[in-house]
């Protein structure tokens, strides 16, 4: 995963290799979804674990119910004003289909992790990656970021680096 370059919400190229050594939670997000309040839980995770080498990476996507219709500026304003988002956000991407971005081609492939392969079903699916960019867990949209299942998986990965 760390071999890709993506555009930030501000339109700047971001080399994902800069996240080498960090535990990552990669999430396809949307501003008008029933799961949109998960931004609060994602930000809480980021606040709680960032100092330990954890990052949340948000990738807006308008493929599910057209629930992310806004421009980059509108998305940034919404996330900051409504949920106080400070974790990295990126430009809108396609997570499925013929225009699927390379990052999500990798995340959903058997090469990334056979058990977690397959198309994205809806907004707010979450991929947990090791410090060297390998997929170790995938959480469906209905699994809240602050759920015990997600928190324990993050803590397990963070602990591995400090061993």
C-alpha cells in the first residue's frame, strides 16, 4: 500500500511511503451517509493513538448513493466544522468499478490479504494496515470505529512495534 501517491483534499501529491512505520486505518468516507457520524469515532481514535504511531486516512467516495457530492473545499469544511477532523483527508476516489483507484485495487485484492479481498460494499469500510502497509483486518461499515473489535485490533498492531 505504501507504494502509492494520492492527492490530498488540498490537491497536493502525498507519497503514502511517508506512513511507513505507522499503523493505518484507511476508510472510504461520505458526508451524507447514515454512517457519517463515524467521523467522530475516527477522530477520537486518531486523537487517542496518533502519538503511538497511528494514522487514520480518509478517502471520500461518491459511489454509494451519491452521498459525497461536495467539492474538496466543501468536504474539508464539513469535516472540520461538524466533526473537528484533523486526520489526513484525500481527494474523492472510486473504490470499485472501472475507475477504481490503484490504492483500492490493492486494498481489495487477494494480493493484499485473501481473507479481506472483495469489493467495497458501502461507505465507511475500514482497512487496518500494519506498520509496513500490509492489510491485517477489514471492518464493514456497521462496525463503529470505537468498537472493542476495532480498538483491540489497533492496540494489537501498535504493541507489535514496541516489542
